[in-house]
C-alpha cells in the first residue's frame, strides 16, 4: 500500500499550529487529566443533547406554530417528520466531522460541533411562524433542524472516542459511561426546562411565545461548552498516533475498505438502545399528551424521573461491563427489551395516569442504561485510533437515524394506522432481536488494550513513517 496516501505527515508549519501536544509513547493520563476530560467532554455533551432533544419536547407548540392543521395528529406527524430530518443529517455529520476528527484531533472537532449546534438551536427560537411567513417558516425550521443533526452526527462519536481514549484498560466502561450520563443530564435538563415552562406559563402564553425560551436558552449555553472544549487537552491515543505519523489521510476509505464487518456490528449493537431512547423517553411525552390526555407538565415530570434513573444507572452498568464483559450485559439487555416492550406499553395504556407513565418510563430507563452504560466502550473497541472517530460515528449515526430518529414518526404513524396504541411495542421488539444478533459478533475487549495498543500486527492499515 502506498504510504503517501495512507497517512498525513504534518509539515513544519502544521506542527507549529497543531492543537496536538507533544507526548511520549508511554505517557498515560493521571487522575486530574481524566477528571478534566470527563468534565469538558461531559458538560459539552449535555449542552449538545439538550439542544437536540428540546425540539421533541416542544413538538406540540411547534406543530401549532409551523404546521397548523384542523387535525392535531397531522400537525404532530409533520413536526416529528421534521424531527427526523435532523437525523438524516447525522450520518453526514458523522462522515464530515468524524473524518476531520481522525485527521486533526478529537478536540478540534468537538469545538466545531458545539458552535454549530448553538447556532442552529438559537435560530429556531427566533424563527417567524407560519402565520407570519407562510410556507417559508417550516422550510426555515427544517434548515435549522438539519444544522442540529449535522452537529450531533459529529458530536456523539467524538465524545465517545474522547473518553475511551483517556481511560485505562479495565476502566473504559466506567469512564466512557459518563458520556452517556451526560446524555442523561441533557435529557433531564431539557425535560426540566419543558416542565417549568408548561407549569409557570399559562397555556396560551406557552403556545404563543414561551416555547421560544427553551431554544434561546440552548443558544446561551453554547459559549460555556465552547470554553470547556477549547481548554481541554487532546487524547493520549490520538497524540501517539500523530506522533508516529499514523494519522491516515482518508479514514473513510480505510474504514469501509478493511472494517466493513465491525461497522455493521457497531450499527447492529446500537439499534435497540436508539429505539428505546427515542420511543420511551422522547416520543412518550407527546404520545401521552395526544393519545392518553395526560397533562403536559405531568409527562415532562415523568420523563425527568426516568432521566434520573438513566443518569444513575448508566455508570453502574458501564462499571459492570468492565467486570463481566460488554457482551453479557448487551445480551441480557436485548432479551429483557424484547420480552418487556409489549408489557411496558400495555402498562401505560392500561393505567393512563401519572403513576402508570412514571413506572413505564422508569423501567424503560433501566433497560436503556444496560445498553448505554457500556455502549461507548464496546463501539470504540471495535476500531483502531486512526479511524475510530469516523467509524463509530458512522455506525452509531446510521443506527440512530434509522431506528431512533424515525422511531417517533413511525410510532405515531403506527398508532394512527392501526388505531392501536400498543403497536409501537412491536418496533422495539424487532430492534431487540437485531441487537442480540449483532452482539454475538462483537469483539469484547473489556480487560484488553484498545486494538492498536495490544496487537499492532493485526491492523493492516498501520503505515509508520520511515
């Protein structure tokens, strides 16, 4: 293989301006550096997830403002379709930003994503409505949603790789699970803001202008995340790869050329977690309001409680995977999800109250935590450093687009077509079967070094400078 096309050798000027700090091959981060990495990465991830998810929680007022219709369900479907548009941009962001992160460093890419997200979110809070601009208003909303999706496509994989590459062997599940804990904080924060707005404001005020405050708050948080990201150090794994001139010029070509099977496995093991998250925690608030006539404030309170469950259990499940392995935790979660999806839907439909909704979402969060605690670690362990950001971003990005972003729309459509509020449970069961099958083929490196650190000869795409 021609080495001139397989790695980037930085010029003297590039080395002078590069954000990558010189490091010896044997350096390992100390506890202070790991804590700083967790805080800078985690808080930035929390702000990003808040910005991305607040759209779903504001679905009802957005439907009235941008998709007016005599049938509330039609407006809600249109809003969730726009929600899904953001997910179609996630693979694009994964490709573009992931490649940038594999070539120029994780930190530089993560700084980029948080700026893009803040701009897209703030713009939604300032958009004129359909009553003012007509059809141009929903078009502009779609463009803003696309910007959010593009940013998130590069954010998730970068945050996952960042923490995994800081963690020592035997603790990658525990440390990387804080990325998912930060996701839970983002969900919790979005839910809390939604709950406060719907509780403090009169329904007319919330519908007219109160929903805008949720998006403007996301814009204000952007500079905080930007500051944290710019003051973080690059990961030791990327520094070593850059120091040895192993940074490939085309990580996508390498990923799709020699790592097609790990890409497919990464896609498969992400499917059920995405479905559970976006059906039980994102779709459920609007579903409960529209179909079960549960007050909006109650649905947001319930989702906040489920977010706390998710926040507490994700690190514990990540630590458990360090002890027993990633595969056993994933297989158990797949079986429980496949068996439990229908009873969970039946529970909330049979008890259409705050108690039924809280119990359903809390139990779903337990299942979600079993997946998400070890998820960053098991995905990152399928790929070497030189393509890790791109490869795990693409595999997860495709899964979350197809089985996550489309889940609220499919679920609402299934309920409308079948007139059966239990229909979305079949969707979750299908994803559980697919994830179970993919997990059987995943590498389980819970107590082993990352791929390139343990058996370098096993990676055919290492081309060191001579």
